[in-house]
C-alpha cells in the first residue's frame, strides 16, 4: 500500500480514509475466500463471477484492507470505527496513521461504531483497557449493543467463531459504557452525519449518510464486503449473522447510492474504498473513484 490515508472533501466537510492495516483470510484459519465471502453462491455462477473479476483459480487467500473514516465537520471531529487493534500483526495502525494526519486521540469528539465485529471495535480501548478516545462520545445502534452484551450472541453465532467474537466485543464495548450513546432510529448523530439502519451483516449494523453543500457520502461499512456482492446482492458471507436480511439491506442502500449518485465508501474494498454504485441490469456495479485510484 503506497499510502495509509487519503484526504477528500464532501461539501464543506474535510474527510480522510485511514488504514488500520490489512488482514489475510485463508485456510486453515478460515474457509477458502470463495466460500467465506459467497457461502450460498451456486457453483457455476460463482465461477463465472470470479473469472469476470480476474480472481485466481483456485483462490487461496483474500487480503482485505481495513479502512476507517474521519470527518471534520467544522464543529465535530468524527471517527467511524476504531480499527482491529491487535487482531493480527498486520493490524493496529490506525492511531499511528491518525498521528501522521496530526490527529490525537483526544481530538476526536465523536466515535461512531457501525457494528461490533472485532475489526471495527478493536481499537475502542487502549492497552490498559480504558477508552482510547477519552473525550469522545461513542455511538452505536441499540440493537447492536443489546446483541453483543446479551445471551443472544451465544445463541445466534456459529460455534467456530463464537468465542473470539463475543470475547472481543465484550472486552471492547463494556469499558466505553460511561461514554456511550445508544441510538434506535435513523437521524442525525451530529449535524450532517445521519444514521441509516442496515441490519443483516450484524443485527444492528449502521450505515451513514454524510451530507454537506448538496454533496453526499454514503458509508456502507460492511453491507458489502466485495464488489461481487453488488452484482449478486443475494450472496452472503459466513460473517453475515442475519443472512435473511442481507439482500434486503443491500438492495435498499445500493439503490439509494445509485439513484442519488452519491460517493460511497466501503471499508473492505481496495484502499481508499471510495467509488460510485451504478445500475447493472437488476443489480449494481462498483466504479472506483478516479481521483482515488
């Protein structure tokens, strides 16, 4: 990766896509990428899609970028998700990269947590288990908080991933409780940054609509993990906790992104994760932003 941060603007808002590193998904720790990402895809259709996207056969490993978002509205300095922390030797670079952008943890006044997976909340706390962003109001969807902090998580998650997901969630969510706001409906978190319900990947996944001066950025976080998901919104990954809602949410958000011609940021797409969604028949296609390529 040549750079680990990318500056851009949305109207009057100054934005930065910031890397926390990457993580490689491969056997034996994970299923092969085609199964991991497209677990319900019919074999022949999947092979065709993989060829069209020039993915290797066999596809042995998927190295995913971990991308996060800073928005300076002029009144608020907002961080969207906190990185993976020490999840892997290749992660945990967010604070270093923020420092390179002259942003200290104490400068952040709002941390929006899109969901409770390890690569999105792993940087909530410091090495002493205290909130890593001491002056921030942390915000998460109420259904998401309730899921990870209740027996529902044990009941819903598959056995092979249950322990690490629950342990990581509770280790990184509980310490921020005194600084936490739970939200349960769509609307502004700070002026110009609005919560959008996006359940499926997790029960309370939150997307964001960010707007200033008639320009819009749609942060779709993990609604899609790979561009193939835009062309086949019905294909879900092994990480999708409520798969029956995945397609519904994708269709709603991708349709909105295409109709509004919004700039889109996806946290697991090639860095800096920026582009546009365009209609392709009954589905959609990803077009990376030219200025970010």
